[in-house]
């Protein structure tokens, strides 16, 4: 175990955060294009649709890189005094976030490139699960910052100096 995340781990964390935020903000054009495809109409090219597809595939591409960094460099240990239940919850949330960072792009790609309707349904359902996990995860960070007053938030922020 190490005391801190590397600069690359921190950058990747926030780049992926921005990419996922964009996926939610830019969901409408691809959802509309999918509905058109379902009714037999081929949608024209749209940069917003391309951004959803490419942004989502980038999230997928970054997963093995992030996991390799975790293996090579390690992750910061749970902060001293964190209740064991919260430690387990944080670990499980991180694992579930990784799982969804794989399943969301795969189901999206299966729908978009393979025309598989159940994959689109799974994609749509999982968007809510991912959103709930992000909310729980962010709430955990805020709880650490303001209630437990630990260094957990600081270690995912760029090092100063
Ligand atoms: C982390 C990655 C991704 C996230 C968070 C995400 C999120 C979303 C969201 C929020 C919607 C709107 C659902 C709705 O309003 O009905 C959506 C729709 C869609 N996305 Fe993604 N997406 C991701 C990756 C991808 C990728 C890589 C592709 C294609 C290669 C893709 C293809 C689609 C398609 C075809 C739809 C319309 C069908 C549906 O509504 O499920 N997505 N996505
Ligand atoms: C798309 C949204 C997000 C995803 C998918 C995500 C994912 C992750 C993952 C997988 C980790 C474990 C470390 C790693 O493997 O890199 C982590 C750590 C962390 N994240 Fe996020 N995160 C997101 C958003 C946020 C937000 C909005 C905040 C702050 C409000 C935040 C704060 C943190 C902190 C402080 C850590 C370090 C936790 C620790 O060391 O135990 N994350 N995040």
C-alpha cells in the first residue's frame, strides 16, 4: 500500500469523471438516433453522437490502464479511524464503479454496432445504477471531507507545488 495516488491515477480519475459527465449531458442525440434506428430510419452523422460513442469507448480503454496502475503502484490505504463497514462500502463501491465502466460501454457498443435491443435496455437501466453509485461515492468523499475530516478528498486532488 502507498500513501498517495500518482499524478497519472489522479488525472485519469478526473478525465474519466469528465467523460462520464459528458455521456449523461450528451445522451439525448444518441437516444433519439437509437429510436430512429428501431423504427427503420438511418440517422445522419452527428458530432454529438460520435462524442457519446468515442467518449464511452475511451472510458472503457482507460479501465485496464487504471487497474494496471492499481496493481503496479497500489492504492492509498483506508484512512486511520475509518469504521470497517465504511471501508468495505468504499471498496465495494470502487469495484462496482469499475464494473459499470466496463458494462456501460460494452452494452452501448452491442446496441449501436450490433443492433441488439436488449443491450440497449440494459444500457438504459444501468445508467441509473451508475448514477446512484457516483452519488454514493461522491457523498462518501464529502462525508470524509466535512464530517470525518480525513485526507481522503485531498489525495484525489492534484498535489500542490
Ligand atoms: C461510460 C460509458 C457510457 C455512459 C455513462 C453512457 C450513458 C448513456 C445514457 C445516460 C444514455 C441515455 C439513455 C436514455 O435516455 O434512454 C445512453 C444511451 C445510449 N448509449 Fe450510452 N453511455 C456510455 C457509453 C456508450 C458507448 C460506448 C456506446 C456505443 C458504442 C453507447 C451507445 C448508446 C446508445 C446506442 C444509446 C441509446 C439506447 C439507449 O437508450 O440505451 N453508449 N448512454
Ligand atoms: C464518474 C464519476 C466517478 C467515478 C467513476 C469514480 C471512480 C473512482 C474509483 C474507481 C476510485 C478508486 C481509485 C482508483 O482506482 O482510481 C475513486 C477514488 C476516489 N474518488 Fe472517485 N469517481 C468518480 C467521481 C468522483 C467525485 C465526483 C468525487 C468527489 C466529490 C470523487 C472523489 C474520489 C476520492 C476522494 C477518491 C479516493 C478514495 C480513496 O482513496 O479511498 N470521485 N473514484
